[in-house]
C-alpha cells in the first residue's frame, strides 16, 4: 500500500500520527549511516519540483532528508525506528511556509509571463542560504523562461503579480484523473500521463507541481523580481517573496538609511546623490593620476641624473607614497636609459616596504633571482620573480637596505 500523501491536499498540517511500516539501514550512495523509513501516511513532502524536502522529526528522531523513489516516499532518519512503531511526525511548518511563498510566487510570475508572451518555464529551483547552525536565513526563487523580456514588461508583470496577491484569490491543488486532465489547460515542463497534480492560482495560473501549496494568493504577501539576465535565448529571473521579501526590504531600508545619512540625501534621491559622488570621485581620480604621473616623471629625471653622475650599478629609491604602477613606471624608464639595477621601496605600512627591482634586458651579468635570494638572506625580504623584475616585501630598515645596495655597488 502506498503512503498517503497528506501534504498533497493540505500543506498546513504540521503534526501527524502514523505507523512505520519499514525501517532499515540505507545502502544508497550519499545516505550511508542513515535509516530509510516508510510510513502508512506522511506530512513530509519529498524533494522535487525544484524545492527541498521538509525538515522535522519522527518523535525525537531527526528526519535528515525525504525522497521519492519509484512512487515510494523514503524518510531518511538519524536512527532506527522499528517497523510497527507508531510515531508523531512533526515538520518545520515555518520553513515550509516560506518555501511555499517563494514557490507559489514563481508560479504566479511564470503564469503571468505565459499569458502575456506564451513563454514556458524551462527551469526552476529555490536557492537557500543557511547560517552555521543550518538555519535557513534567506530563500530566493530562480526560474528560466524561454523568451526575452525587457525591463518595462518585467515591471508590469511584477505589478500584476502583487495585484493578484492583494486580490486574495484561492490557491489549491487538484488531483485529476487522466480523463479529467484532458479538459484542463495547464503549464508543465514534462508530459505527465499518471499521478498528475496541479497547483491552481484561481484566475491566474494552473501548473503541474508536486510541492505543497498555499491556500490563498494573499499568503504570498508580496513578490519582488530582484534580478534578470539573458539566458540561453530566454531569461533567467530571480525573485523573492513573502517573509523573505519583507526581510530583504528591511535590510535594503537599513542600507539606504545609511546612504541617506552619509550623503545627506532624501530617501528617494539616493541614486542621484551616489551618481554625483561617483562623477566627482572619477574627476578626482583623473586629477590624482595626472599628478602621480607628473611626480613620477620628475623623480625619473632626478634618478637618471644621479645614476649617470655616479655610474651606479645598483640604485635604491625610497618612495613610501608611491603605488605599484608608479614604481614599475619609474623602473621601466630608468631601464630604458641606463644599465642600472633599480630598486624602489614603496607603500610603507606597519614598518614594512613593498619593493620592486628591475633592470634592462641587456644586463646579463647580474641575476635578479640571485639578488632575490641575497635579499632574503640578508634583509629578511619575501618575494621573487623573473630575471627582469622581482617584487615582494621587506622590513623597513633603511640603513640596512642602504648598506646592502652600497655593498653591491663595490
């Protein structure tokens, strides 16, 4: 006798007394050390239709997973419960409710898209984020439709969906016979010949689905499409609904309030304020880059003059406020006009320099790889590179660094 699926027609029953008909150690891959239990009835919905299985307990035994194999619902338990034992099934109804909110909102959105454009839903799953204690902290619905939709049409679909939610229309499941199904127009990704189950959002959508469903559209609370992108000739949409959408709105409000305070902007003017700030920052960036180039060019002239006057094979230049781009540019300019091995000590932080050392490719009698080893041994530097350029970090002891390179010049 097949297990009676209580969740098929009533998704809000959170406890159920039932009898374990079979229980044995699982031999299935991925379920080792768990026990497979079958019951005469169940409120536990198995994984399917893009939605994870319910979570809960048989008495005090945790149900780790629920799957359906060849029409039989298997509950995977942490410990054995002997066949013939009567147990109290308990599910996490709050979690199921959040999943139903997001899943049914996906039905509603896809139903509206199908009515307007004729597109089919060709992929769906609930994306869940959990904390370190395995508590689900966020649920999103991700779906694929097989045609393009522009931003304006998506806004219209979203508005229509929220109006449908406000209309409080009935949501329910149908279990039609094969003969009855012939007279029902419904959406489905697969051709289903038996055990057809339909979720109806009255007046908006009828879709083949095996997951539990709400009782009314109002229970979805609200739905927001938070992302959309082209995908395989169609669109991939991400939405968030119900309690998860409310939490998302609260978080966004907090972030927006911080931006309002930082930029002294009104609630609905943050985007313009950020755009203005970005334009100013880009202008400052361009001005800063021009100043950096000017400073680097001036230093390059001075360094080349000093190297030429003193005929140095090695030269170390301290530029704590330089960045890597300036340092490399300085080295490359020096390498073009001298045969000197040039070292730049830059970005001094916490008594440590970053360094870059480079040379002209024609300088073959000096090995930078060997120089890197000597710097590691005598200056406690870290890093490496090629025969043309080495880089890394070094403790900022200027006297020790100077002595090292003075010795190299002898």
